[in-house]
C-alpha cells in the first residue's frame, strides 16, 4: 500500500488501491456513527480524557454530514476517500457561497473522523494530510447604538423568554448602554 501511495503521489499511477478490511464500509455511515454522542467510541474516549464535547456539537456535526458530506460522497466507501476528493468537496462548499468559517466547520466533521480512521488503521493513509483550511473576512459585529437599543426596548414581545433576554442585557451592547444611563 505504501508503494501504491508513493507511486500515486509521484503521479506515476492514477489508480486507487485499498486493502480489503474494516475500511470498506460506507463513509457516510462511518461519519454518522463517529458523531453519535451515545455510541461513538471516539467521543467516549475523548470525554474520558477530559475533553468537553456536548450533545449539541455532535448533533450539529451529524447535521453537517447529512446536509453536505452525504450529498457529495453518497455511497463511497471509507477507504476510497482521497485528498483530491476532499479538495473537490471543499471547492463545492466554497462555490455555494458559504463563509470560510462555515466551510472549515464542515470540513472538520470529516477531517477528525478520517484522522481517527487512519489512527485506528481502518484506512491505509491519512487522506486529510495537505487539506487546506479557508480564510476570509468575517462579518463585523458591533454594539447596538442607543437608537437601536431604544427600538428594541419599545417592541412588543410575544415570547417572554426573548423579552427576559432583552431585559437582562444578553444582546450585545445593552448592558453597556444601560450602565451609561440608558433607560
């Protein structure tokens, strides 16, 4: 397998050869199992080592899998995913107009799972090695102006929880505005 990888890296061959075994499972099923908070061995191991992983984070990763990874990789086997596939996938995310940060979050869903598959010797090489992250401008977030805050306070709130959040200054700038003499 190392010989095949080396020859492929040198562009001397353009075939993908993968060993039979545990890696010949559905890639999407592997991703969904990997991010299943209740059953994932990876997540259990990380949590037991003191890492903080929430059910919400794992649920979001599973959603990214269903919304993005599954559309691109469909019925692919885990041991057939290459760096070029990942580059092509990341380009399709970029072409959809997604923000750089969002693309990076989506890529991390598969990147972590593929690195773990390599570590557990389910796949013969780390197909994420060389996959670049995206960078770009982030949206500027600011503090509410006194006029914006006044409009916010003048609204009728049907949802008492939203009103309580507004009242207790959970929106950017409200607390600072109140302490500066705002009403």
